[in-house]
């Protein structure tokens, strides 16, 4: 109930101007109530707002991960001996050649929906090349360090 319905009022004692003000105030309150209810029931807008917030958080996390990966790659490059880096470079060339050959084979034999998905994955890898190379270099360095430790035993 509104404030005006809680108190019985003597309508005979009110002037037409007071009645107009009371009606206007009641309209104002009713409009605010309707607006509040409409806002609460607008699930699409609320979902879009939440999606935008999550997208912003994901972008922030992605930036942090990319920065950490770049820093790790730089650290690994500094600590990796030159012969290991050269071997890694040769391995990269070999992997590229084999990947190109595999891509040609898949292109010839794969159905169209699968090719579209593969193209999408390749595009994402190209767009995130630095992070991908950093992770690959880190894994390669880790594998070589483990191999070296086993050889010492």
C-alpha cells in the first residue's frame, strides 16, 4: 500500500489544487514502482550486463596469462644454452614441415565442416603466436632439462 492509502483522508477538506498534487505524487510513485519492476523482470538486459562483465574479466585474465607467458619465455631464452636453442630452432623447422604435410593431407581427405574447424584453430594459433611459442619453448626446455638429469644418473 502507498502512504496515502494508509491514512484515511478527509476529501471534503482538500482543495482541488491539493487533490491534483496528491494525484501527481501518486502517479510519480506508481511510475517509479513500474520502472523498478520492469528493470527486475528484464532478464535479457541483466544477462547481457553479466555477459559483458564476464567478458571483461576474461580479457583481463587473458592479458595476464599472455604477459606471464612472455615473461617466462624471455626467462627461458636467457637461461637456455645456445646449442639447445639451435636444436630447438631445427626442431621447429622440422615440425613446420611435418605440419604442412599433414595439413595438405587433411585438406585433401577431410570433410568441409572439419576443415572449417581446423582453419579456425590455425587462425587462433596465428593470433596468439607469441604465447604459443613461449609455452612451446618452456615445454621444450623442461623436457631437455629432465633428459639431462636422467643422463647424469
